[in-house]
């Protein structure tokens, strides 16, 4: 495939309701969508590192810069054999995984079009039905949280995840378990604990949690190994795993029993499949994590989620969840807790234009 043109599109879609973060209120979903043209075909990719570098060192601005200055010049006007070749060509760029994933995910889209097969089959998926769970942010009260959980269970979601942090009393988790004794339930700590909190984390063993996601430092695997050896709950790593080699080392020293795969965090779909295959061989389960992408990214995640070692429900946001409207048609929706990767989605160009904050066009 010859790369004839790449559009780098910064999208900003208003959220249904804004939320506060440590750097201020967020009122829109920001993403970097790529539109790649190759010999009469067009495919889209996406990276969603957030507007500020709060999840990793990357952000919308860094992705735009690295794409425009380094990644696109490496492939524009050139014949690319596919995602493997693309990753080789940008291998000189250290890190910047979200930026690589923004274009790599579109290269997969081109490959699928050339092969005339859906992306989920090209990636190696076996069953287009993908279990979907829901991740619930911090709520003002326990009552508000219980009400939210009840609503999502009514909608059919197959797994409930809540965010926890040290200021939250264990009563939050106890209350959820008391109200919903049988649900598939997990917590995400987003690196907010330290190994010195081990006594608190041991107490979570009483609540039959599916997993505790990323309790310790975002760059750590060593303390997590010590923690995993002392708690019954399964530890899942998210922020700590950026490469196939990170996954290999974490598995080797017993840092976790589960790895969450976000294709942006690991530099694209090729690395996602490689980590998935490594984990399957080691008996470590996977699931699809999310960065609150537009429908373009959510559909890519749904395709990836069809691979057979994604044994836990995915964090894939349906089109009606956060934003006022999505940029794909039809809307991505779940039925009875499943998403269907065999549905054919199109990008709605009119809506994409409507929510384009900035676009840079690179032509061969
Ligand atoms: Mg997480």
C-alpha cells in the first residue's frame, strides 16, 4: 500500500456533562483521528491520549507533533507492506506509543480493505461477540454509586468497575458487595497506592473482586510482584505495560495475573496482538481497556476484543455514553452486555467535520 495522504484531525466533541480533573474541568472529548489515503482506499485510525499528559507523558499536542514531524515523513509517498513494515519504519522513534498507534490503526484498516475482510478477522478474532463492562468514575456519595451501578446492570453490562483511591474508605467496596453480592466486580486504583498500603489491599481479598487494577506506581512491576505474592485478589496491570517486553518481564516475576491492553498505550494493534499472544501462552488473561475514544477508536477496540484471550469484559464506551453525538454510523451500542464486531460502521464525515478543532493535511 502506497501512503498518498494523511489527515491528522484533532476532534473535540462536547460531553453530555463535564467533569473535574486535577488540571481543571473537562467539557469535551479530545482525540487525534487519522485519515489515510492509499491508492483509492481510505481508512481511519485514532489515538486518544487525553488533552493533557495525565495518563502518560503523551497528549493530543505531542501526538500531533510526533505524527507531523517524524512518523508521517517516514511513510508518506512510500510503499508500505503493512503494519509490521510500518512499525519497523518508525522504530527509531523512542516511545510515543499513542502517536504510533494513531497511524498504525489506520494501516490495519487499509489492510482489511485490501484483503476484503473485516478488521476483526484480519486481527485473528474468532467470535465477533465481545463482552462489555462499564467503568464508573468517582461519585458524590455511596448512594449515588449504588444507583449508577443498578442502572448499568439493568442495561445488561457484564462487569462493573469502580475507581478507588486511598481517601475512599473500604466501606465503598463493602457497600457495593452488600447490595450486589453476585456481580462481576472490580476496582481500578490508577496507581494511587504504595506498597506500604499492603494491609489495606489485603483486606480487599474479602470482597471476591475480579481483579485490582494497577494499585501501585505507573512505572512499577517490582512492587506489584511483591504485592501479588501476598494478596489473593488478582492484580491487573494497565499503566505499567507499554511494550511486549514489559509484559514478558511482568509475567516472569509474577507482577500480575491479568493485563489490560489499550492499543494506544502499547503502540498499536500489532503490539496488542503480540502481548495478547504472549499472555495466552503464559496463562495470563487479558481485557480491552479504554481511553474514551470516539466511535472510530471504540470500533477498532471492539475488533481487537474478538481475540480469544480477551477473557474479561471490555471497557468499550457505546456512542451514547459520554458525548453529545458520535462520529460513526450507526451508533455503537450494546445489547445484553455484548458488542457485535461484525456490524459495519462508517465514519460520518459531516459529523467528523462538525467536531474537527484542527486539521493538518500531509500529501505525498
Ligand atoms: Mg486503568
